[in-house]
């Protein structure tokens, strides 16, 4: 593939995020993506075999979703040395910080609450895969029947706060427009997860 082809392919992938964030899943179409990218729509089929393939390529980018390595941080061994509940707290705090760095992703998550289709499911699968990759890098988590419920509750809370921050600067008395507000959220995550497993 030539440099020009690589750049064209990248333009199309980036255009997916731009269109999704602005128009949602129902507004996502090949014509609009091609126009946003400034290329011929036939290239969507040539490079990606159609819209599902293009969305799949976008889902794999770190522009859309943080990698397990990004969430783990620069010192994985230090995270593995933590107690299991604090390993989980690290995941959600780091994950939240990563999403705060991705405004387009925040808008896409908001659209996903309103519009569900096969394309949104592709992005959801990528998110689940990243979480699985992270937890596979940890020391064995306790075999606790409540673990799936705890993870679901925390993931729901994180996604809600991220979406909420796009439309409002506060959640209760927490200022979602300031670093100090998010620091309070981080401390809350630590408190919620501290000692959730019987040692």
C-alpha cells in the first residue's frame, strides 16, 4: 500500500469518529463519511469492504478506545502487586482518565444510549475486549460470584459520568468541569472498592 493509500485509509477511519460524534449511529453512512474524509465513497468498499469493515477498523484505533496497556499504565508490576480490589479501582480510575482525553468517544457513548444497531454493537464488543485484556494481565482475581455485578455497576457509573460531563458541569455537588472534581470521583472509586472481597 502506498503512502497516499495509507493516508486515504486513515482519513476514512478518522471520519467515522467525526460523523458518529456529530450525527450518531443513524446518521452514519458511507456518503457522509466519504464527504467528511474528502475522498470517493468507492474507497470505503475498496479498503474496508463496506461500512461494517470501516467501523470495525475505527473501533481498533486508540483514538476511539484506550488500549489495555494505556489503562494499565507505565508500571504494570506495581498494579499487579496491589490487592485485587485496588487493582479494580486502578482500572476504573485509569479508564475514566483515558475517556476524559477522548471527547469524540464521549459523544459517541452518549449516542449509543439513544441508538442501538449492529454498528454500535461492534464498538461495544471492542470495549469489552479491552477490559478483558486488562484483567487478564492482573494476578488472579478472587472467584467471587458478585464480581460480574460489581464490574457492571462500576462500568455503568463511569460511562454515565463521562456522558454527563458532556452535557452538564456537575453531578450532584461534584464539579465535572474541574480536575478537583474528578479527583473526588477517584477517591470515591477507591472507597467503593476498598475491601469488597473477603481476604
